[in-house]
């Protein structure tokens, strides 16, 4: 069986809300408080060799028998593959708040948006709110997880749990608070909840698919809006 990866998740939100820290904690379990690098454009990360149950459309089914995994067909006609080793591709993008039109690929192309804000800064929740409004406007089909980060910073807290919860309820999206610094289990739990909404694809075909190319072209334009192609 060819190597697989799960694609279609972006961690999106204002600058300095803890997006990179969340992803890094998930990928290698590390957290470095002083490690801040301004994220320009889009970063791509990979969590390699994740073992859990993934679901793929039945037309993507491989005929090759797979060792060490069991398969079953769920009532929706999709093939469940248990204990499959996959890579998860995670994008990070900063919401600049003003040129949202350039970020519309996020709402249209991503199957999951982890929409991050900081519990220490109400402006970042306001930004997240405008992202949710834009997603609604574009009738985005993405599964959205609103996530309040830096939840361990109680002394700096400026957004209550219920304020985050209210925004999530208004837009009917999933909600939780997390700390990349202290909540490794909850970080893993978030990505475990995200995984079933992602698209499983063969790593070997990714560079040749026209659909993928158009995504990458859009991303390229978002990173370098002045480029013409
Ligand atoms: N105390 C604490 N600090 C955090 C946490 N997550 C991120 N930070 C710090 O917040 C700053 C911004 O984090 P970063 O992940 O780079 O934010 P990004 O710009 O959204 O990617 C860095 O100095 C991090 O060390 C957290 O859960 N707890
Ligand atoms: Mg970052």
C-alpha cells in the first residue's frame, strides 16, 4: 500500500496567539517559551507516522492487502482503516485582519480550520469572529474548531472561557481552550478530533493532481500577492 497523508487542516488566527507553539507541541511534544519567530505567509508542517483510524472514500480503496491493519465498511459506504500509519500535513497561516479577500482559500479549500485566538487578548477573539463571519458569508463547508490558546496564563487572562464559548455557539462551531505549554494531552486530543474530517490521499499522486496544483497556486498567490502567475 502506498504511503498516505491526511491533508486539509490550517491553523489560522492573529499573530502571536500561539499557532506555531500548538503545532510544534503536537508534532514533537516540545514547547519553548522563548521561541518566537514571526510567521510570514504560510508554513507547512508534517506529523509523520500517526497511527489511528482514518476514513477514506470507498473509491480510493486500495486492493493491496495491508499488513497490521484491519478494514471495515461503515454505514456511509466509506472504508475505515484501523491503525493506519499516515502523515498529517498542517498549514499555519496568519490572519492579518485587513486583506481577508486574499485568504479566501482558507474557507474554501480547507476541510478543517483550527481558528486560534489568545485568551490574553480580546482583539484576537474579535478577529476570529470576523473570520467566522467571512466563513459564513462564503458558505464554507470547513469544520471549524475555535480554540482559545495560552490558557495557562491565568494572570494575563483577558478573555473568559464563556466569552469564547458564546462566539462558538453563535456560529455553531466546536470550542475549547488549550495551553501548548502545559496541556499535551489536550493538544493531541484536538488533532485526534480533527483527523476524521481530513482528506486521505496518496503521497505519490500529490504533485500531479490538477486540483492540488490549483490549491498551491492559490497559496502561492496568498503568500506573494504581487506574483502574476
Ligand atoms: N505561557 C504560554 N506561552 C505560550 C503558549 N503558546 C505560545 N506561547 C508563547 O506565545 C508567543 C507566541 O507564540 P507563537 O506560537 O509563536 O504564536 P503565533 O504567532 O500564533 O505562531 C511565544 O513567545 C510563545 O512561547 C502557551 O500555551 N503558554
Ligand atoms: Mg507562528
